C-alpha cells in the first residue's frame, strides 16, 4: 500500500486484534485480492484524513473463527441511493466520479464475487462527503497447532516518546508498544517534543512522524537531536518510501537511526525496536564472545579462517558427508551431520544454528520440501539455507529461492566457491555489502523474512537489468506513455526495496519524461537520456553487489 501514497497527504493505518490465532486455513490469494481492491479504492477516493484497515475477531467456536476485515476511509463517500450500484460491474456512482478518478467499476464487483466464492461477504456503510466503511467478513478454520494468539510475547523494558499528530496512528503505535511492555509518552507537536527533552526525561526510543508540519528542514530539529544522548536514545522516523530519499540525504547531525515505512505493521515495529538490543548483544559461540559482524577472513589462496560457527548438514551419501565435514572442520566450523530432511527438521530446535546445508536429492524429504518446512517458522526467517546438488538442472536459482533456499553449490564442491558462498551467508554478510539498498528496512517491511527479500530483489534485477534499452526502444517508437508506465513500475519496486538513491534518480527521470508529449524528445529534452543512464548505472551497481550476480 505504501507505493500508492506518493502524492497523497493521508495516513494509512493497520490495527489488528491481538486475540487472532497465529494461522488460519483459507485462500490467501482471494483474501489478498479482496483486501487490495478495497484498500486501493479507499486510497483512490481519499484526499485527506486516513485509510484504516482493522482486523477483528468476531467469534470463536471449536476450531473455527469469524473474522472481519474493516476498510474505512475519510474520502468522498457514497450517497445512500447509490449503494446498491457499487457491486454492479462497469457501473460508477456517477459520471463525474468516473471522469475524475478513472476506473472500470469492476473492482468492487470482483471483490464481492471473490468474497462469496470463499464463503464470505462484503457489506458497506457510507455517508456522502464524510466516510465509507467496507466490511469483508469471513469464517476460517484455525491452523493446526496454531490456536495461540498473535499477542506479542517478546517483552522490552524501556520508555518511548512518540511525536505523532494523527489520533489513529497514535492509538495503533500505543497499542503495539504497550503490548511489548514499553512505557509510552505521546506529544503532538515539535514544540512539545523539545519541552519533553528539556524536562530531563530520558527515553530509549523516540518515534517521530517525519511528515508532521514543523519537523523537517528546521535548524531547531538538528539542535534538538543534538540534545539527545544518541548512545542511549534511538530515533525512529516514520515516513513513506517517497520521502525517504530526501530525509536520508540529511547530514549526520540531522539523521535518524532507523526508518519505519508507513503503513506501520506490528511485525515491522517489533523488528525495529528489537534491532537495537540485537546490535548491543555480542554473539556467544562455544563460550567465546565475538562481534556479530565477525566474518570469514582471507587466508592463503582465498581460503578463510572462521570462528566456530554451528552448521547443521543433511546429506544421505556417506562419502559426501565425509568430504563436506572435513572441508568445514578444517576451517573451524562445528559441524552436525544428519542423514535426511526429517532428521534435520528434528535437530533444528536443539540449538541456535548459524547456517543449514542440505542436499537437494534426499530420501523421505528432499531439499526443497525440507526448506519449505523450515521457512514456515518465523524463528528461522534469518537462518541461511545452502543447498548442494550434482544435478546442474536443479541449479535453477529461481526455483530454489521460491522454496526458501538462499544459495546452491554444485557437486563436486569447489573449495573457493564454497568459501565465497559461506563468506556471503554467515551472519548474512551480503546484506551489509549491498549497494544502494537499505536491506534491513526492506526486510522489516517483509515480515522479517530474508528469503522473501532476496526473491524480491532477484526478480527486480531480472525485470530491470536492461531498463535503458527497453525505455529507449519505446521512446524511439513514440510510445511515451508505455515508457512512463515502465518507469513508474520501477519506482514502486525501488520504494519497496528502500533504494533511496535510485528512487531519487527515477523521480527525476520521470519528471523529465513527463515534460514532453512529443515523440522526438531527444531534441527537445536531451537531459532525460542522461538521467536514464544514471538510473541504469545505479541498477547495475546494485546487481553487481549481490552474491549471485
């Protein structure tokens, strides 16, 4: 939803019932499609105020729950006499709506059809010029073994100051933070924020809505940040992906410690709050304390020296097991071997593993299915999975990424290749080496799932690695609108990946292309070609910094 907010001065807010079970059985594709249709409509018809997605548990009986997804907006509203027309295909409430906002009149009709196809319903209440509220109600079975609630169990000690004006956003943040055990204080203006610090209060976190009037671009903002003890207080900026490049360009004295992209989810906020504690905690390995960024360092002929990281390996071939174990033990890894995927899954809970390696061809449970089982547990979101195979046909990276496998080594395993892969994935080192992308921010917005971020980045590079050629071809054919659609799509992807430098270049290129409706733009506006070259150069640099390029 964040990518729809480029020119909208509205808040998009999520509030979810903590009593909801952790998983349910249902049709995720249709549920997602209905919610996206309802939310997209709400953003489209709202120019001020908010769009709220609230998820409530209506009932629970035996192993079944009733859930209501409520999408509320403060947009143009619907006259009572026209409510019945909403779900009729190719019908708009009135002609002026169609002219101003566009659209085919299919979105709500499709939503109603999809909801009913999975046993649900869509209802609406609205008042013209004030609000609209859509209810998507559904009954679902509770997932096996997941009857526990989604209430946050990880607790933190500390105080947070929130500098937020919007009441619903305040409510949402307050609810999440207090459920983590954090003491919260809220102010609604920059002046109150300054007073709070001058009063001598110390805060572990200060969460600032960077879109508030009077926050950014003031010398007083820099001076206020300098009053904080940045060793104690972590400043978190709430922003949209489109504001981020402008804010990130500020000097060190006016910067924040972390960005949190709107709309804010519970998981993303938990990730950002928890990251501070993770940064402060060294990792203990076999009784020796090492920094979390200790990596495999260079040795003779490109080999590597490592701390005794814990690696769990599933391999059914005895000779292969011996060769792999010998290679890793020589490099100071501590290796635990199992014979198949089922044994690996049973061993996962025994200790904290730094890395898992598995053969793609194993009896009982192959490497792909084993990886899928691992990825179903949130505890293993950041656990690197490296596969090996003798079958080059199985080496298709996209298939492996879809299963949650991060990298593949071909047998016989070459020592230098293995050392390079291990260097990249122990402690997810490659994330710190990425060019132009704020990886941890993007991962937080993807529910903390590193493998989802990797897949998104892989597909994004595949899609846009030859962007300049595609844009030039469309421009040469006089297809300016098609070129702009391609640029707009790239902009959304860059925003999702938190590529703030690239995003700024894309926005400039888009502006230059929009200045002309002529087909021979090269003569009238030559700068767009230079901007396109800069965009492609940035994409190429991102591509060259990933470990699979």
